[in-house]
């Protein structure tokens, strides 16, 4: 059985020889193999339908409140049927993701990471007290016996096994790196990124931005640098489920996919800081690739040693930061090499994020800190976002989380059908003279927040706000926000509450129900049930019609999914035994709250 959870110190102790230069080019997402699709669903009913329609199921996803998804082989007829299913959110190809092109430790020096190492900022065993940050590299794997990485290696997970391909469809071939673990690197790309983010400060080779975070290899790309959408999404979901701090994604495609967007949002909701390369399609405008372009992900562009924008770096409004990416020297399997690409810029930011989260920052606080502390090097916002990564500025006096304004989310009280009182606390002004404090709230799972009016506080203390116009019997979430007068901001953790009411107190009603028999020749009985139902609460869910013979056995039935306050329909059954037999035809209507009403009519064939 493949070992998936080795400890940091249990990896093989061996140093390899130097490796020749490897060159690769990024590829846009390719078409999915025939019938390889992912069906996104809104509930288990939709997932059941997808599983029934699939020729085979590769894997399933559960993105919590966002919904579910099933990846597998779906013929065209099945895809068309599922697209018309109201419980299906989308049907999309299980396309291909590629490593972003490479051509590389001036970068460590430029972002001043070496200066914070001397102050003990290494990403491991920091002030958060939980043994250091967990940094996942979602890529081609990590060389399990590299002397500059082995001291920091934690667990690994392979969604595509090392050595699973022998030649590459875009030319060239896989290298001959040893596959000691399923998550070993058979391409070098992932190992190179791992070294930039977290190479050990051990007096040999190179040093990373972070030097003592725990590295986790999540192998989602094969030895050709290629991986399916479902493999990449599964890797992101896996990182979230492990509770790790940072996910570094030096991979991408030119177009987005709902499955990966859901996976990234799920990971962000679960506290993961996601960092991704913007892409190597430059010079271009508005061409940031995916997943970097998603709102839940920090998009990173590339600079050269003179602080100019790298010619290959993709640009666009989604960019948040820039980092060194041209001619970066780092680890490869068995040695070291120089690569270039936004793939190399990304792990600079990932390593800095690991250091911040080691110091107690949440993912959203770390993201904001990286932006606030970035250096202006004269590049446009669509080229560098907030500016060039500055690790020393980000980590300066950074222990214990946000060192400026700090706010905490309290609880919801006086919760009624449509109203609630939200509470929070301004814990630290951080040197500012005052802060505007307010709340943001939304229905759980909604994409946008509603802000309350702000209260200006000039001293720390609690504050509250009444909200109205809520929906009864509905799950909500809210968070406290503080905008200090000096421009600093902080957002509290998200807290949930449920309004009262909204649950149906009355059962649905059968407005009309008739059963007829068409008088079909023996030995068949053709029975038709016509019905109309309603519900004052507007939460109709299903109508079931069952044909029961004289012995009490159900010989045929139908189920109709309904919604709203009224529905009608007609169901026809052809019963083979017929011949003067008598049947009970039972109609049952159920609402979303579980209330039901039944009526039985008898008919003779």
C-alpha cells in the first residue's frame, strides 16, 4: 500500500548529483478526453442522477454549502439529460491543466526574506504554537530525497502517481527521477517551486523564502506537467480537508471551470490561503489565467532582477502582487537549476504567506498584510497589483496576527423571524485615532455581503447593530469589520445564526384527485391519476402516486418533484394483470418541512 503520510524526518536521506537544465512551456487547458465530464449538482438528488447516468465515476466532490460534483464518463445523451435536470448546476468537460512555463537566489534577496530569517521568522514553530505552518505544493510532486527539502517534508498525496506516463503529448519526455513515493516529482517543476517557497537553511544549495514550514507534496500533475481539472480540484479540496495553511498553485489554464472555482472557494472558506501564478501569456492585457483569476485566489505576476515586468508575465485587473520570476535558481530532483516563469513568482508569495500564518494570521489577514506591505516599484496595477512582495515589511512586528486595528465578531442575539442584533468588539486601534466599525451579513452560501451602517469608535470596546428584512427559517452568517482612520482594516471571523419561523406549520392540500381506468383489453389495465395540490407555505416538494393491488403490494408508482405553492399533473400506469382486479391508487403530497397529506381512490380494471 502506498505510504501517504510520512513524517517530516522519515523521508530517505540521500543527496543526488546535479541535473541538466530542463526547459518547458506552459499549455492552455486542453480538451477533455471523450465523455470525460464533471457534473456539478445542488443537492444529493442531483448527485444520484449523475451517478445513474455515468458510465463510470472517477471521483466525487462535496463543497459544503456550494454544492456537490461528480466526475466520470458521461455520454452525450446523458449530458443532455443532466443539463435539463433542475438539481444540476453545470456540466463541463474534465479538461486539462498544465504546469506554467519555466525559465530562476536573487529573488530571495530582492524580497528581503533573508533579513527576517535572522529574526527567527522561518515559518516553523512560530508564535501560533501549533508547530509551524503547513505549506502544500500542488504541482508535479516534490523530490522525496532532496537534501535541501527532506528536513521540511511532511505528508504527501498523489492524485496522479509518479511514473504514470512514459512520454509527453506536447513533445519531449518525462525525466528518470526516482519514484520512491507515489507523490515523488517525475518532472522537476514541483520540486523547483518547493525550493523557492521553503528550502532548508542548511548551508548548502539554496534557501527558501520560508525555511522551516512543513512542506506537503500534493501531486496533481504528471511527469509531463499535465493534469486533469478533476485532479487539480481534488487536490485543492484535499488541502482544505487537511486544515493546511497555504496552497501554492504554479499551474493554470486560459479559461475557468466551475468545479475548480468551487474547490477554491471551499478551501478559502476553510481557512486556506490560495496563491497561484498569473500565467505566462505575456506580453498581453487582461489575460490572467485560472485559478489565479478567481476571487478566492491571490494572483501573482513576475518581475526580473531590475524590477521590470517579466516579458512573459500575464497581466490583468485580477493581479494582487508581483514577485521575482525571471532566472530563479532553485532545487530540482537530484540537484539545482535555473527556471523562469510566473510559476517561480508564485512560491515566493506562498512562502511569505506561510510565515504570516505561522505567526497567527488567518488566511484573509495574511492576504491583506501581503498587499498592504508590498513595495511600489513603478509598475501599473494590472502588472503588479499592490506592488512587489516585501517579506521584511510583511513580517515586521508581525507576531500575533494583525498588529494594527483588530476586530472580533461576537454573536447574534434577539433573533426573530426577520430581525437580529449583531455584536462585535473593537480590540485594538493599532495607533489610529478612530475606526469605522460595522458588520457584513448574508444568507449562508451567498456570493455577496450586505454592510450595515458604520459606527465610529475612538476607543476599544463592543458595538452592535440591529438588522431587519431577513427571511424566516433561514441560515445567515455575519462578520465584524473595522476600517481605521489610518487606512488599516481588519475583518473578524465569520459567525452563523438562523432566523426563527419559516418552517411550514400546515400540511399541503390535495385540491383535486381523480382516478380512471381506460378499459384496455385484457390482460392490461390502463389507470390514469389526475391531481392538483397546493401548500399555503409555498414549499411543495414531491407528489407520489402508488398503485396497490388487493394483496397490499405496490405494483407501480411515480414520483414528481414539485415546488412553490401549487402544482398539478397526470400519471398513467399500465398494469399487466388487469382482468377485473381492483386497485387502490394512493396519492401522497409532501412539503419541504416533511408535512404530508394522502388520499386513496379505488378503481376496478
